[in-house]
């Protein structure tokens, strides 16, 4: 893997790598990193606790799946949707929280600030396909609709595809758009995004097992033999 270099931030007008890029009108963060991350993770915690509490009548695995898609729906549709619709977020001066989130994340991947076509395309699909369908899945889980398993596979496959493309395109470019500090490269870029690789695989396997079991039960009820 090509090594990730530390940008010479002292000579740059922005905190993004590579420093040769030009972001006219860039405005420094209007809030502290502590406030930004503290608010984000506190919001995630409140969302997950709420989702867990309102699904008390369901089995634990269903409650966990509900929590996961609640998180996906909010992050995909609201957070990532804001990015897609805000091409100049790095110019924000009013302290808009979502703009500040993207100013910070772009330190891990400056393709967000430069509006790289592959990133914008992936994020648009994620925001306006995966996001709304995640909310539909919540309805399906809460009301125990059988079609939810198929939809869970569809959304999870889209998430997995998006993440593979996201990692893959940056790998092919030598990881040149990320700062090397642990917070930015390893936590933001690698670890957080890896969650949308690991969990979708688990959801796909679990949903496939449910569908296979249902088909097998139906075949047995009809007196059919195994394939």
C-alpha cells in the first residue's frame, strides 16, 4: 500500500490532503472537535437506546437489526444527504452542525471537498436509495412483515457495494486524499467505514437464512423433496 503522507499544513490554506488542491473560500471549523464528536456520538447513543426501547416486544436479534437500520436511515438520508446537496460545505461560516461534520470528515478523505464524481455518485445512491429504504425496513421489522428480509438483503448489498467501491477507488489512487493521523485515516476512513462492510454481511447472512428456512418449511408443508 502506498504510504499516507502528512500534509504540510503550515503552507496550506486548508487542512486537506494533498495540499496542492485548491478550495477557495474555505472557512475553518466554527465548533470544537470535542463538541462535534461529543454531539455526534451522544446523538447516536440516544437514537440506539430509543430504537431498542420501542421494540421491547421483539426478539433480541430483531431489536438489534431495528437499531442498525434506524442508525442507517438517519446517517444515510440526513447526514449523507446533506453532503450530496451541499457542494460547498467547506465555505460554511454559520456553525451549521452538518456542514461542520463534513468539514471534519474531509480531512480523512478530501474527495468529499473536491466533489470527486465517484464519491458523489456513491453518496447519492446511499443517501436517496439506502436511506429511505432503511426507514421502510424499520416499518417492516416493527410490524413483522415477511418482505423485510428481502429488503434487508437489497439495502445491505447496496451498502456493501458502496463501501467496496469507496475503499477500492481510493486504494487505486494510493490513499493520497487522507491525512495520516490515527483519528483521520484509521478511525474515520478505515474503522468507521468498515462497520458498513461487517454489519451488512451479517444482515445478509441472517436474512438469507430466514428466507431459506421459510422456503424449506413451505416445501415440507407441500410435501416436496429437497433440491
